C-alpha cells in the first residue's frame, strides 16, 4: 500500500529540514531531497513546486508551535489566564526543545528566511499571532504589572532558546532551556513586599 499524500508531504519536509540544516538551504537541491527520500523529482514537484515552498512550510511549523499555547488561553478569564500562563509557557518551552531543528534551520539559513518574509501566508499567520498576543497583553482586566511580567517571560524563553547562533557557545540546549525556564519563573513571581 502506498503512503498517503500527507505522510509523503511530511516526509519531504522532514528530509528537507535535515538537509537544510546539514548543508544549508542554498546548497541543497530538490534533486538531493528526492534522492534522500528515494522518490523522483517529479514526485517531489507533486507536493512542492519550489524549494522556497518547502522552506515556507517548515517556517509555518514554527508558527503552529506558538499557536497551540495561545489557543489554550482562548476563552479563559483574566484570573484563569494569569494562573495558566506559567504552565502554558512551560509547554511552549517543551515544544521548542522538541523542535530545535526548526529553530536551527532559521539560525543557519537567514537569507532563505528573508526570502519568505513577504509571502502572503507567512505575513497573515505572523500578523494573526502578533495580534492575539497584543490583545492578551492589552487586556485591562489583567493587572498591568502581570501583563508586563507575562511579556518579559516570553522574552526570557524566546531569546535564549531561539537566539542567534552561538549565543551561548557550545552550551547544552537542555541546560540553556532549564535556565530560561527558571528565569521566566522568576519574572512571573511577584516580588515579596
């Protein structure tokens, strides 16, 4: 029985991610992706017309990592949102760790990333996510101090986990994640009066 188009499409993305991270986006050809998959270039073209389309789909996987936590907060009241924030942020950290190859893709292929910035799908998803975060942080029902702490906690995990290549030298990614979690936790805790 042949593989479903969805699983073939996901396999293409997984193999492209490996190759883009191993040798770079610019040095990877569609032929190489097809060869590693054991399919013809024509089979690859059935799913993706261009290499840029593959890169865009990989980038949109990152967007989905951020959408999940935001969806968990949808419909919660202000107090419930504040209470759920540390758990949701921690789950996001777990997703980043589990998908570190996606973030490595961006660190190693900055020029390719610049090529998709103007893509309509990318722009729409990016704007949607930004708008949802802005709406959450602009909610006057949540005390301003807590909203600022929530925003700072996002930075406390995003910058170290998705930051520039070599930011922490050859430090273990899991160790960095642990420190990022601790820093976010410190930010979210109210100082003792």
